C-alpha cells in the first residue's frame, strides 16, 4: 500500500478528537483499555473462530466507528468499594481448604509418609512428621509454599515484615528465583506519559497496521497523532525512539502486572479521572 493510500485509508476512521474522552475515564479504566488492546494485538484473527474472536471483532468495530472506549464508561459512578486490581491474587495466595487437606493426605499415604492407625492418619516416623510439605517434591509440581500464619497475634505490618525477611531465604532454599518483572519503574509519571504520548490512539493505529497488513511510517504517525492544530508536536524521530517503544512495552504482560501492582499500592487513585491525574504533582504523589 502506497504512503498516500495509507493516510487516506486511516483518515476514514481515525480522528484524534475521538480520544478526548480518555480524559473522562478513571485510571483503572485506562489499565483495562490498554489490556484489551494488548489482547487484540496478540490475537490471531486468521485462526480464531470462537467467542473470543467475536469479542475481538466487536472491539475492532468500535475503534473503527470512532468509539475508542472498549470497556469503559464516562457516565458510571465511581465504585464505593475499590477492588484490588491484582485479580489473580487468590490463585497464588489463598486459604488451604478441607479439600486440599484431603488430597494431600491421600497423596502422602501413597508416598508412604502417612499411614492410618486407630481411625486417623499419622506420620510413619518422627522424622517424617518433621518434614515440611514444601520439601516433598511429589506434592509440589507448582512450587507452592505452605505457611502457618497467626494473624491474631501479628499486625499487618508485622506479617508483611516477617514474610519480606523470610522470602529471600525461602527462594534460596528452593532454588526459586523472583520473576523478573521490575525491569523498569512504573509510577504516576508513567500514567501521564500514556496520555501525553497518546499511547491509546497509537495502539489503535498499530491494530490497523496488523489487520490491513500495512505500515504507517513514523512521520505519518506523527502527523496523525499531532495534527496541525495540535498544541504539541512530536516528530517521527521521537515517535521511533520514545513513543512507539513505550506503546509496544504497554502490550506486554510485564507492563500489565506492573500497572496492576502500582494500582494496588495506590488504590486511592483507581477511581480518579485521568483529567485530574494529569494535574497532580508527580513527586508529591509518589512519596505518599
């Protein structure tokens, strides 16, 4: 597709003014909007033929119709009760259930570590009785760590401090290193950059590239994202060196995890509108 054809085709649906609505959504909404676009750009439209494909096609249709809000609303009231954005926390940190105990008991009997006696199960030996569940490889394909935690005697701060001190020792003992997700710093300044550098509209342009097997040059992207009437102009070199790399990073699962982790630590900002966030003093907020 020729350069002139690219611009004509893109301008049929793309208008930067459509993205003014981003100022009215919340920080939590912004995270969701980026997450949906990451899913869209990862999705293989050529082979998908399921409910997810229909949802992706619906999202694409909204973008091409000039409605960039895929999962957000500017009219809904803020939630009275904030939800921790680490939605998968219960998969990794949860209570051990009676069902878990039953499965562990059955497996430990299979391994000849427990045996039944007088209607109850007990360790085969005193030595087996002192073994930690975490040390039994056959019981721990996913490397869980079983802890006894007395929350009645410890404050939240004490619990966190104890676990923080023990984690390096546990990771060393079991040869399980910490996942490398902190390769860059995420903060209020990052949220502002997502808006200042117009990352959401850029992601939509990248989706158009994918779906049309086309290429929008850096200079073309500059003219689309910073039209003549724009108060800010960023050239093709800045798009190439700074803006597009940030957009591509925003598509990674690492970015999503760091965004959620930051929201969890700063949950008072979750229902704050982007327009208000853009007025905040970064240093003051980061020190809270």
